[in-house]
């Protein structure tokens, strides 16, 4: 399953940039003629998926390096806004494709997802390979180190501090060269954006003070809100409800290792994210709205395609369409391996209705007999990455080993 899903980012990549298409529809029908639109956040997840594939031997080191060089070359020349990338690009030009009328500039959250990936790649390539078995291998090592240096420059050029909209102690999601701060979206926790605050603090060139994390993300401690959902304890306050969609337990933790991770607001982020996953599963098993198919072998609510457009599905008030998203349970394998494998086996038994050339399709609803043969990059990527973290911890180990990341975590009081 990991290898099949990897193919989305290898065989299915946009050819000019080597990055991930926002979507691949096997039916060939695309909105807004965006067949070759690239997603920045989904590409970040895809870069990590490719790295896992290189290490696992799905492609050779030479093939992997060639693809990474193409990706970095694109990122060096594509539109940036104070070092931050937009949500979407046109794949053949690198020019921004507006995500919305006013969302045509820097997207700091999506940029964080790319930088999380690039720092892992940096660590994979930066170390000199000792005892090369041949001149060709020694030359390959030198090329890898050169790519790591280029990645370091991209990392250092992101102006996280600019996205404080002056000197405010909070990070803002968007900035537009035409509309400035008009979208006015300060990011508070808890949601998928923890990684953004950690990287902003970690930057050696444009780092933000610790107060931005404590006042902006944690809201001076208001992020702490012990409560119980489905009989399972949760410690954090989730934006918009008592619990949340499962991508909140995944996107920040593709590189950030939650095992034993703690700060002054919680003693073990792994436990919290595992409990959030268990809440999601327990809600689907209880199935208060009586959707067809929900149960112990078919659970998982997160942001995905849905019967009526794109939606962030979650327990209770976020569950209104009976949609199961395979990425939700599969990308939770680090938290609930037995339960996630139970879902994987069941989906395999469902066959071609839910499974295609790049792994499981994005979402389905048995209630509505709705089985679109469509993929989204931002959902396929975490499947590959979290399966690898479950198997070997590779992406966790690489990202956490970066010295800037270690300094950022220390600065914010993580240990």
C-alpha cells in the first residue's frame, strides 16, 4: 500500500516541476482547467514520500537525487512572497495560481509543510558518505551535499517574522502583494499548524520570539482545555469543537516526532494525538447518524472530497455527509496500528470501488453510493509518510535531527 500510494508523487508528478499535482482524477474531469496545478503543502508531503521511497529502494539514489534536483530548481525560481510560497502554482511556469481572489500570495502554513519536508531532505543528503565504494558513489555524495546547501538557502530565505503583520505576537496565514493582510487570518491553536510555529521559532535568519508561540498559538495557556469526548480524555482546546478532523493529528507530525514531545501545555503530544484518533474511531463506531458502513473496520473522518464538495469531516458537528476518507485511518497508523490495519484490510476487500493506480481513492460514502475515482495530494502524502514513520521512524529521525529544529524546540520550551 505504501508503494502504490508513493506512485502518486513519482509517476503522477507534474512533469516540469517534479512536484505534486493538486489532484488526479481518473475520470479526466477537472475543475477550472487545473490538471497541472501544483499544491505546495501536498508537495511538501510528497517530497517526504519520495524520500521514503528512495530509502526503501522504490527508486535508485540516482533517480531520487535527479527528481529532488528538479524540485529544488523549481522552488528556487517559482513565485515566493517574502520567502513564503503560495498555496498553488501553475506547474509549467511557477507563477502563483490564486487559491481565492485575495489568496494570491504567501501561504505560511503551506510553506511550513514544504519546509518540514525540505529540512528532512537536507539531513538525508547533508552528511558526507564515508568509504565510498566507487568514484561514481563519491561523486553522487558530493552532488547530494550540494543539493543540501541549496535547500539550506531556501530555508533561510523564508521571512517568518514578516508574517507577524508588524510586531504582533501571532502568525498570520496569508499575505498578498495586491491585498496585503486583507484576509486577516491569525493562526491560533489547536489545529494543523503547530509545525508552522515551531519552524518560525527555529529559523536562524528570520526567527520569531518565543512570545509569538505562547501568546499567538497557545493564547497564554487558553489552549489547555481538559475534557472528554466519547469517553476518551482530551487535554487541548480544538478550534471549532470538542474534537477535530484527523489531519490535525497528522500534518504537523509527519516530521515532528510526537513521541514523548512535551511543553508547558501538555506532557505528551503522542498521547493527545492518539486519543484524538481514538475519539474519531469511537464516534464512527457509535455512528449516531446511522450512516451505512461505519464501524470498527470502516472509520476515519478528516478533510477530503465529500458528497457536496470539499469538507473537513470530524466527530459530531463536523460529520454531516457520511463520508469516509481512507487517509484518516491509514495516516493514523503511528497512533493506532492495529485499528488502522483493520481499516486497510477492509478497504482492500472493497476492491476497485475504492482502490486504483495510486492507492485508495480520496473518499467515499456507502450511504450515498458515492465512489469517485479521484485523488488529492494532501491526503495521499501522509499515508506514505506515516507508514514509513511506523515502520522505521525515518522522517521523524531526519527532521528532528536538524540543528535548527532542535534550537527552535528548545526556544519554545519543548523537551
